[in-house]
């Protein structure tokens, strides 16, 4: 798996991942867009990287829509 911050270069973040169909990443900067791409690795060869998908990260300052807020407001 590779990641690329918007305007940046591709960086390999995982090789030979066998943890299933999801992966948790840390250390990503808020207010940035990242692209991710994967490929299949076999014993003797690897596929080409597949089309990338992008994720935009917010600042983390949102509120829970179910939170009624401060009752003193």
C-alpha cells in the first residue's frame, strides 16, 4: 500500500499486509487530502498499483450531531 499527500510523492506504508481488508493509520495531518493505492504481491511477482482513492481529513473539530450541547447556552 502506498500513500501520497496532496501534491506530494507516493510513499510505501505497508508491504505484505495480511491483516484483512482494513487498515488503521496514524500520523496523518489534519486539513489535508491523501491518496492511497494498493497492489497484489505474489511469491514471484507483483501486480501494478491499482487506481488510487482519495480521502480528505478535516480538522477534527466537529461536534457529535447527537450532542445536545451545553444546556447553559
